[in-house]
C-alpha cells in the first residue's frame, strides 16, 4: 500500500511524487486533499492532490520542503512506502459552467489548482490560468496547466520569466482589458490569496480560495483547522478547504499557521542530525 | 456453663487498588492505577455474597455474569473467570479501567446497599481477571461456528464498533471494521490518556478480535472514500453498523476562541495520545506545552485534559467550571485523582472572553463569577451571572464542553434520519435506524456518553442483527 512509484524535483525545495493509491484515485474529486504520515513516528500532514490516474491507480502529490515531514518525504525513493495515506478529504470544488473562470496559482499553489482547473475546463468554462512564482526556477506545472487552459499567463516577481510582476497585477490587467470574469479561483501563499481577493473584490468578481490550515485528523473531529469565515468559526477540513475569499479572515489564518514555528525548528534540527536528515537539502544542513 | 460465643468472622473491608503516588505520577504518563495483586483480588472476591438475585448485573449495560465470574475468582480459576466475562464483554481490560462502576454494577451491590458497607469492587476484579488472562494467554480460543456467509460492515473502530464486531464474529458472521484514523480504537486511542488506559491494552484487545477473524481497514473515511450506500450496494454487506462517535468538538462561541494556544479537548488529547506529542521531538507532532493551562468543563474529558497538561509540564493546571463540584459530570474518582495531582478548581466561574496578544496567542481568560439558581432541564442547578468579573492568566486554554455529531456519515447517507443536533435517530433497544439494513449506536446516536454505554449499544445492535439474520 501507498508505494512511491516515482519521485523527483520540480524545482528548488519543490518535489513531486506519484503514489499507488487506487481507492483514493477513484474517489478523489477536484479540490479534495489527503492526509499522510511518512513514518511510524510521523505527524499527520494535509497535502492537496495535484493529479490522479484512475486507470493506473495513482495520485500525484507536489509539496514544498518546509518542515520535518516535507523534508523527510524528499528523501524517500521509488519503492518506499508511506506509513499512512488517508483520503480523499474535504468537500470537492463546486464545478459548473460559470462562463469565464480565472484560476490563479502562486508557487506551490499551482498543484492543487491543477485538478480544479481541469474540472472547470471539462465543465465547459473558458479558462484563463495565471501561474506565478518568485522566480523562474520555482515555476511548476506550467505545461500541465497549458493543456487545460484557453489562455495561460505566467509571471515572476523578479521578471526572470514571463510577465514581470505579481499574479495580482496580471489579474488586474485581464480586468482592465475588459474581459468579463465570472469566477476566480486563487490558491497559493496566504498573502497572495489575500492580495487577489483585494483585486477581485474591487471588481466584484466572486472568488474562491483554498485554505491550508494546520490539521490533525482531517475529518472534523479535532478542530485544529479552525478558520473564521464571515465571522463564523469553520473547520477547514470538513467545511472547506474552499471558502468564499471575500469572507476569510486571512490575518487569523497567518497567525494560526505560525503556531508551531518554535517546535517545528526543534524538530527540523533534530531531523537534520539523523542519517536520513543528512541526505536532505535543509539549508545549513550537512 | 456459659454458652460459648461463636467467634465473629472478621469483616473484610473493600480492598483499595494500589496506585502510583500523586506527586510522581503527575509528571509521567504511566498508568495511575496499578491493579490488584493476586492476594488482594482473592480477598476482595471473598466479600461477594453471590446473591441469588444479583442486582449488580442489572446495573451492567452489557449484562456481565458478575456473581459467576467473581465466584471463579474465589476458586482461583482466573482463566474461566475471564472467559465468563468475555461471553458478554469483548473488551474487559478496557471496561475494567474506564467504566463508571460506582454508578452501575457497584451502585446496586447488596454490600453497599445495607447502609454502612461498601460495595464489592467489581470493576477492579474485572480488570484483574482480564489482565491476568491476557498475561497467561494459552492461545486457546473458543471454537468459532461455521461461517454463515453473511457479512457486516462497521463504520468506526471505537468501543461500539469493536463490541459489535466481537459479538458477530463469534456467531460466524464476517466483519470488516473501517476506521478513519491510522490507529484502531477510536476514542480509546485518541481520547482517553495513556495514564488511564494504556494504548498497548487497546492494541491487544484489537489483536484479539483480529485473531478471531475480524478484518480492519484503517485510513478509510466512510462518507468520503465511499458511502454507507456503497457498502450496502457495491460491497454487498448484509448490514452496516454506524459507530462514528461524537466527533465534532463544540467551542465556547466567545471572543478569542481561535487564538493560538486555544484547543478543543479533542485536539489536545489527540495530539498527546494518538500522535504521542508528549514524546516530541522523538515523535514529530508538537503540542503547546503551557506554563499556565486553563481547561473549561466539568466532565471526564476536562479531567483528562487538565491532568495531561500537568504531565506535559504545566506549572499550573486549572479547571474552570460554571457550576459547583456537586454538579460536575466527571467520575468522582477522576476528580479525586485530579485534585491529588494538584489540578486547581475554579467553580462558579464562566469564561467571557479569551484575551490575546499581538502575535495571536492567548494570555488570559476574562471570567464572570456565577451563582446557582433553579434546576434546569438536566436537573442540575442553573448557573446565573453575577456581573463580577476577573482575569485568570494563562497561555493555553482547552475547551472541554462536549461534542456535537460529526456530519460526514449522515450527510452522505440517503434516507438516514438525524435529530436536530445531527445525531442519528436509532432505536435505543436495537440500534435500528430509519434506513433499511443500517444500525447505529454509541455517541453518534446518544451524544457524548461513556465507553460502556457505547459497548452496550454495540452489543444490542449485534443481538438485533443476529435476530434479523435468524442466527442464534
């Protein structure tokens, strides 16, 4: 179960793996996520599914190395098995023919955006995709996105590839050129999603964001993933992960995401000293 | 010549169970109660009157043959005693530890009813016998009947589901238990702390069921990966039992409840118990190790949370409860243990707001002093506000005020009726729901209750299924 079939780098600190999980591949709908444990003392972390192949019985995960588990995953090899893989979790994206849908993916956010975009494309929408990253090396899945977009716009913060600027500026330019947008879907770092919502709100374009709060069980049992939406406490795992971007308290989300910064560093330092930790690419590591 | 007086038989008092001393145990996760020795068990068993009309059995939700098993203890035949218990209760090592015997079997014991005396310590004897049998396991299992060809799917591996699985497999019915988490046992592994119920015991009890032929599937969220209807139609189960528990924590609905450092008891206990955050960083999952910890609530879960906080190193662990000690729903033994370990109680105190700092962390609780008014629907005197407020400084706050019904299964199952709280509507005697071939039991039906009531519900549902299947 949960054998890693392929694993490799997409960019600095960004990895992709194809994992055998036929039941999850079959049940998964765009917008849903999984929770995994890498090893028997491991934590449970949520990751969105970047792609799936029902016939081969596989799902594709893409992640950025930020903490012990994501660095650990980066050291795994084809043939290794994940300790646990649970999913699909969360509500699927509401897919229908809206008209023109703009999908905006920042950095690693392109991975979860991919199946949603595909779903929107298949539902008959005119799909415009904006893919952005800090710099060229961090752009991921642009070819995959191209196949399922009627228009693909790429931007980098430093101008090393595509449009020089933020994804919000690209969105603004689409609005300014007079394209009627019926829905935005924005996934990426919290500041990016907040910035997108500020632009789309001004233009009165309904905007869906997919949130990534800290989770434990992922089935609504623990409440670790509390987010505030329209002033109400919601659970990211069972009420989300997608919410109306206009209503999300992004500031609270940022603070809650930082809750374990101290312990995370302790854990990472300890991992760095292990035999496996030496093999990984933690900055400052051996 | 004076008539020789018959020497009066010395009266044996109720035997205490040895436990770790309070100062030491408040800083470790080892089990608090250490269990009877052989001698203590024999002495305690000798107190049982072996009543012809055993009232004690009436108090047991799973109707264990109490006088018979105690009689076997008296005779020193502990293995038979264990099997006697297991006829009715598949999980005696667990029940012997977490059952509120003082309000069930022991409350009805004749020894205690005579006024002065204390009841026979049935729960401690059950625990002793079941532990002994596990240690002296000879690998013998009761012969299982021929498979009936029927199969049942069980959603949730908590006490209700495990009990049902045990009862059905012994009647030749194939059982598969689906569990959302990566470990089996439900609340027994994520909720109840190691120091009250060692996880090795839960694992051993689950292994026992596995040896009998029960299949288990972890990481399987029914309602997400497949529905109850899929289990019935695609997987062709003859029946499905839903025992998903009361899995949706309630919050206080006061300002500041989403600050960092504010946990639901479910999350706090899950991090510590299931994810072993107490052994961080050997285990990867972190937990806020608060210096001053406040727990809201007066039930067993609140006691578990406050005592866990102490063991994680809190300088001060406080319970804030809006009524008085007399109204607390927790077992008196748990309250007593918490007090001994140094948990501080703030009665007649209700939280108004959780105060935070700029970084988004909780720093204190603004509370209001309460007074007791007339009894409410629950029969407990209603707390009324006085207007007098104060602030309790704390860095961690744990909300242990109960659980609502988890929506995942009800919202994905056709024709399954729920009540206004989202609990599944089921006959309390049979577990039968409004949906054909579907039974339910435990907290998902009753709202948060006890392990043994869930076990009782699992047992009743199993008997109802057997009757429906025509299997005796």
